[in-house]
């Protein structure tokens, strides 16, 4: 019997409801984390149901929660990224047979809570920020070699930080004297170079987000996973995506919009609208946000946005 995991992720019940789970269906949890969503999905499957879990973080795939759920023969867990979704599903023989895909984007609570991961600007730890320890540059290595102009672009575009140039310049000047090795080292540097601070946000929030997104190629991974979801889903299969900031949500919103209805406007061309290439998804309902009770219990839920689509 599947054990219930202690940690429930943001919008858990809403995600389960929107997946429209069939007891004998095939489902994919693209962000296993600590198994909150996966545990609830498994409870709703019968003996013929299948759940595939993915996570790029080996701490997630090797966690106690993962080991508990892997006792269930209906569940398999794979150390993979969003961009490898179709490869995994193809290897398992489920292309075009998946009834539901769930993506819970961004950094997870366990990653933030572990100071050794380097995601938090409130705790001292190595400046790492990699979601997958097995590949890529650490944040410290990235900041040691990135050009100032590129760093300013990353902080401005991925962090939506208005003081991006000032922060990039401060980082480049600092690294000329010594390397940036820890989270609090970087957080203090940012705090010292910003002329004034937002009452409701730590001055390092946007820059840490930007660097994390850059070194993990998060936006590219999201776009790739969304595109592959169409190939993987069967007709009437559901795609449920939870995002936590405007950059993620914008990608998801545009993807669903572009894949719903006619993909191009006929404009003044001599072509009928019904003859235009059609998208393969339909939008399901409006965006969903956490209720006041969940926000009170988990402040991280405040920024969460869920969007749902169904394959035509």
C-alpha cells in the first residue's frame, strides 16, 4: 500500500482535480520533488494504472519519499529533465498514450531549505544553485567567467531587476579582487549596491532568481517540455502546469494560446480560416490560484498560478 507523504506541494488538490484521473490511466509527474503529487496520483489509480516520475535533482530521486513510493510496482522514477520527457516516454512505450502530465515549475521547498544547495540568500552556503549536481557550472563558477554585459542582461531579463547594470558591475568589480563563493557573500554585495530596497522583497531576490534560471537553463527546459507534451499525450489527455513567477507563467500561457485553435492569423491572404493549421490543445478554464487558507499556511503559494490544457 502506498504511504502518504508528509509534504503537500502548492495547489496539490487543484492539480489532482484538473488531471481528471482515470484509475487505469498513465500519468507523468515531471517534478517529483518529495512525492507530494505522485503520492496523491497513485492513490487514485487501480492495479492497471501507471505513474512515471521525473526529476533532474538526484536528492529528489534518492530521497526517502522516493524509496517509499518505489515499493509500488505501478510507479517508476527517472533522473531526467523536462527536455528529456519524450525520450523517457518513448523508451517505456507510452508515446501518445499518456492521460495526464503535471509540471510544478521552479525551485522546490526542500531545495530552498537546504543551505548546501545555495538557492537561498537568507542562509550561508556554497554558491551552487544547480538543480542537477551531475552537470553544469555552479553559480560561483558562472559568476567568475560571465561577461558584465551578459550578466546585466540575465539579471534584467530573468530577474526583472531594474538595477541589473549596477549589480552586474558590482559583481565584476568584486571578482577582480576575490571570488564569490557563498550565498551570503553575494547577497550582501547586492544589498550594498542597491540604492533603496523594496519593503516586501529582499534586495537579492531577483538576482538570485536570474542566476538560478540562467545556470539551469530553466526557461529553455520548460519550453522544450511543453512542446514534447503534445507528442506524449493521448487525445483528451490533460496538461497541468504550476508556475511561480511571471517568466514561467508567460511561457505556459503563450504555449497554450498558440496551440489552441488556428495557429496563424489568415490576415489578408486568400485562405479560409478553416484551412489554416490547427493547434492540438484546448484551454481548460481560467488560471487557478491558491485559496486564502493555503496562502496563510504556505506563503510560497501566493505567487503560484496553475494553467490547464487538454489535447484535442
